[in-house]
C-alpha cells in the first residue's frame, strides 16, 4: 500500500470549524476538510448538512454517533485504500472507487487497516425519492472517476464558502453526482479513471482552482511531472492544453453563476478570476458562442 506522504496531501487549508470542533480528529486523520450547512431560509425535503474529505491513518476505526444515525443519510466515496463497513446484519468491503449510501437508523463502523482517503457528505431530512424505497444500504462500484470526485468536492466547497443560495446549490450538486453515477453505471460508459494519473489529478486541481490565475509550473508541480510533459499528456488525452482547460472551467462556472445567481457580468468576472470584464466577455463568447449579457 502506498504510504501517504505530506507532499501528497492537498494544498488546501483545513476548514469547517475552529479548534473547539476538531476534538480527536488528529488521532484519526492525517488531513481533513469539512463544511457545514443547513436548510435555513428554504423549505426542502432534504438538504446537505455536512460534507468532508478525510485522509485516514492506518488502523482507523470510526463509529458514527447517535445524532448522525438519527438524522443523516451518509454518502461515501473511497478514493484510495481499502475499508470495511460493519452493519448490524452484514459487512461490506470497500475498495478504491466504491460508493456507499447508508440511510438513517443504519448504524455501522468504518474501519481500515492501512491508510485510506475518502470523500463523504450527509443529507438531513427525508430519504431522497430518487433512491430506492424503502431506504436501504446501497453499494456501487463505478471505479475511480475524476468527475465523480469533483461532484463530491463541489458539494463540500459549497458548504464551506456558503455563497448566496448555497443550500439549493448543494442539493443541485447532489443531483449532478447522482446523474454522473447513473451514467457510469450504464453499459459502455467509461470512467475517467482511464486518464493517466497526472492528467486526472491535474484536471481536479484546475477545477478546484478555477478562480486562481493559471500557473503551468504550479499545476505540473502538483502532479509531479514537468510542464512540457503535462502539456503533451493534455493534448493527447483531453484535446487541449492545461491552460485552455482551466479557462474552460472558469467559463463553465461563470455560466452557472449567470444562470443561477443573476449576478452582473462584472461580479461574475471577478468571482471566476478575471480582472478585466471586457476580456472576460470576449473569452466567454469565444467558448460558448454567446455573450455573457445574453446568457
């Protein structure tokens, strides 16, 4: 099993609370990043109440408390390692790329002998109608998929950043995740795990840092390859350069903000990292074929 070194940990700050909320987390995790949400201001059947990313230490064992069991539908996506979830009537073995959904009132213990890394979030409220009825434990094996991972990170970052209307955005991203899972489960749909590791990890890095200025050096360093090699990989596998891919991520996010938040073009340009609104408008039309004012 590959040892999780400090250099492999995400270059992002720990979020979601201060030291009074951390408790025993350092005993269990090398790294964690958590966001918290609510349904305040909205009448929702269900909402995302918590979401996070955990890098577990070896010999990790984590029971879920009574509060979580009463309220939460828990969704886990194992990115690295192997784990076992022990329920009252059965044990489910998880490998990298497995996704598990556990409804409320289904106590279990998550444990792993070696280091593992997973994304997760918790839904409060009703069991979502799009999932099987009656509520039951659901286990999928779509394999590792970069887009599926981005769905998880988007939910978490929405809870951490809490933009206007974030409870609705988080639920929308949950539906995006389920749509992606449905596609991966369909016959013949390849997971993006077919990308080389450097490409897959660079895509995730660029998606998560769309609002920051593009840096070929930082992107290549993040995935431990040279700039020229990463560019060649992107041209072969993605069909465009890392910089072009980063720009497209910005414009896709800008389109969502214009459509969902009804913000001014200048505000959206600032949010996605463009200091010059005229340049932003030109790039937006170049990629979408439509000016941002007409989006």
